[in-house]
C-alpha cells in the first residue's frame, strides 16, 4: 500500500511540474510514513516541506498544489488533509485494506519476496571461529545474524553464498597442538608444566584422550615437533567436526567451508605478496614486507611478512578476500565480532589497493552476549577455559528460542540472553509469543475443517466486505507492512526488523482474537475471518523461516 501512495505522490508532483504549477526541479526522495496516531490518517508525507526551499513557496501551498493534481485511479484514497506545517495525510478506504488479503493469498509463500537484488552475487562469511575450541554463545549470535541476513538477501533476489573460513594455519594451530600434546603427556602420567598461553578447558583433555586411545603408539614414536604437529591436525579436525555438528543443530549450513591452509598449500599467499611487490603496493623495510595501506585511508602501513620470514594473518586475509572477488562475487560481507572493529580500515584499504571498490566490501560487527539465568549473570572465565558453549545453550533452550532471542536486538547493541526466559512457555518469551500465534491459527483452521466451513486445502470464498472491525483493519494494516520490512531488512542487513515485526503482528493478532470469534455464526463472516487469520499465519511462517525459526502447528 505504501508503494501505491508513493507512486501517486510522485506522479502528482511530476504532473504539477509539467503543468508549471511547480517549478522544474530534480524530484527528491519521497518518504511515506505511517502516522503514530491514526487520527492523522493511514499514511503521511513531508514532501511539501522538503521541496519548500527550492520551490520558494510555503510548504502548505505546495501541499495544496500536490493534492490538486493528485489522481486516484483506483479509488484508494477517501480523504486527504494538510496538517501542521505542510504534512499531507492520506486516508485509505476500507475496501482497499480488505483487498490486501487478496494480494497475500495470491502471492502465497512468496508474499514479501522481491527482486531488488537482481541476481547480484553476494558472499556472506560468518562465524569462522578458529578451530581451537568449541563455539561459545557469542558465536551463536554471529551465526544467527549471518544466516538470517543470507536468507533475507536470497528472498530479495540476491544470489547468496554462505561461507565459513577455517583459520587452520598459523600460531594458534601450533598452540592447539602443543596444548593437546601436553595433556596427552599428562594422561601418560608424565609430569608437565602447562603454560598459561596454552588452551585451557576440559575439551583439550578430551581430545588428548581420543588421540591416546587411537594413536598412542604412533605418537610415542614421533619426535616432539612432529607429534605436536600431528596433535594440531588431529585436534583441529575433531574441533571442526564438532563445530559443523553444533551449527547444523543450530539450523545453520554453509555452501562452502574454506581452509586458510589451502591458501598456503596452493601458493596463493606467496603469489599475492609477489603481485603487491611488483605493483609497488608492498615494500621492504627493516627486514619485513609492508603493505602500503596508508595510501588507501588506513592509519598506517601493515606488515604482511615479518622480519623472521613468517607471514602475518593479514597476508592470508588479503589472499582470501582476493580469492572471493576472483570467484565472481559482486559484494563480500564479513560478519565479525565487535572486537575486530580496528581491522576494518586495513581490510578495506587492501581491497581498494587490489583494484576493487570500497563499497564492494562490508562488515557486520556483532556485539557481545551477556548470558543470564533468571536475571543473574552466568559466571564464566575465559582464562580458565570455562564458558557456555553454543551446544550447551541449544541443548537447554532449543534452537528456535536461541535463534529468535539472538535476533531480538540490533547486532550493534549488547544482548542480554536469559536462559530461564528462553525456556518459558508464556508470553514473556518472545519466540513463544510469536510461535503461539501460528499454532493457535492452525488450531482454528483444524476446527474449521472439522465443522465443514473450510475444505481440506484451506481454500475458501472470500467475503471480505464483512471485515470492518477496527481490530481487523488494524491487523490488515500490520500485514501490509511486511514487504517493506523485508526490503529494509535486506537493504540495511538488519534481521531484527523482522523479529520486531513478528512481535508486533503477534500483538495485533492477540488483541483481535481476544475480542472477536473467528468461527462465528455468520458463514460469510467466518470465511472472511478465516481469510484474515490464514494470512496472518502465512506471514508469521514466512518471517520465522527467514530467521531460521520453525513455525509449529501445535504447542
């Protein structure tokens, strides 16, 4: 509906300019808003105030001229009014609201889908946790955000590939191997001094136990360095296997898992360093190789090869991102933890230096999760290796509750995640509040079929003119907002917009259901109300699916 009003206003302004009622100018962006108070109409625009300075006229005068040239071919508008300094308010007739249900049923599960992406190839990389330990609750939030953003972009016509980057090279893998090897030695009864910089936590001992049971003889016969390297590979493999399983249980699957080590094995890192040196983008200083990122808006140049010959993480990151673009992606989106904020300028600089546009790279920064139990913080110690894993959370509260709650706030804001709240079967729990609507409507439909007022396929003749109650029209108005919510969610990469919308829709449904019987005595009214609630159920299901949350038939 909002798009129809925007088109009407746009056409009206253009006609006024062509008729020289308004001075010729470039048409500004026309914003259509829903007034907070319904007495101000269904939609409102401030276009007259925006045009006032260039038109050199009072906003109210411009508003009058826009209204005078307004053509409503579909009899959509019952009334317009000028309010305040020059707002134009539009009042929509009830029949037009009733017809929104026809649009929803005609579109089916594609309602809200659009082609804004036009097949543009996007790659979204998320989670990408080092294979040095299990995923923790913070990784869960990043997984929910990345997966949902990918779903929404696909729904909006983008060709999306979801990718996990396995950081299986470098110092942290060596440290992992040493940690496991030392615990292995400990299991053999040998006295060890376990360094603080090694990985703590019971999972290291668990991995050492597996290695001892399967490969003890092989390990005992190896030189220590070889044994540590073996432990590193074996441990990383076991951890990645566990990460895959945890993510699958969380409803997250990737189109590709990309190994950092493969960049070294293929020579890609050496090749990109050579390319940078040949293009004079890299230079030698103090025995190290530096990338001239300061020439591309970074605060200083960055080392890609240390003076001891070791390549930095930045070197492999540059090679990895170049590989992404050479695979043909138009835009690369990385989902990182908020502590990586300082890494954005150097990565963006490297992409520009390699000949790509800065706007072809985007980073979503996900803030921390504060884990609570009944409002009290859950004690965790990273140093001691004591933390709540994603697997722990999913096992306790379920995938649906975890994903939905991770997405109830903008990812740039810290999130309080209360384990007890997530388990509640009450309206206090947001995911229960929304899923219950889907289940309740499914129950209504089952009863309707039992009574013979709806056939087994759920099809029914519409008698929409009987939908006149304020709560019914309000519910339709909320449904009508869904396509724009989806579009904005994709445009701004903000899945929480859909979460908020679903809670708003659930609230509107509960208000309606508490006042009106769907399976009423009037057959025409029953069909109309079934049409309304079936539309609500459909939008709930579409929205939950985009968030990776199930839509249960029963609860």
